[in-house]
């Protein structure tokens, strides 16, 4: 890095992996990505918060079940829940209010990890 220091990462992705079959590989792939990010920034304890997909789409449960395993599988991680959040009418993306709430949840989890 030329400037600055990465203090933490928030990660919110998974829609394309939200089939039962593809979700089985998600934890391993996410673990690999996290290792690469931590190596790149030179911090093996870099805190990473992973956000759940919305609970309003049936197939998103596959990824959310995997995401729930992240803190017990990958050290220095936490999960930002999507509980009670709603979509913007497209069954995919959070509406503005829900995106703001999720952002607050990401921040709260990140602050907790940074204090450890």
C-alpha cells in the first residue's frame, strides 16, 4: 500500500452463490479470500465483518447458513445480521432504510472486533 493502513474490511456478497450447490463452496472460497486480503495488507488478524443477504429471498438462506459459520471458522471475523431488513421491491437489494441499518450493524460489529 502506498498510503494509509487498512484497519478492517466489510464484506457483503453472495447472491451469485446462493444456490444449495454453490453455497457448499462459499466458506472455503471466502476463507481463501480473507487469507489473501490479510496477507496483502500484512495483518493476519485484520478484522473482517461479513454481512448476511436479505432474508426475503428463499435461496439466500443457503448463503446465510454458511455466513453464520464464519466467526466459528475464521478468526477475527463477525457477522452483520440482515434480520428484519426489507428489499427495495426487486427481491435482491435492501431498501435505503435497511441499507442504513445494515451499515450500522457492520459498524457495531467492526468496533467490537477492533477492541479485541
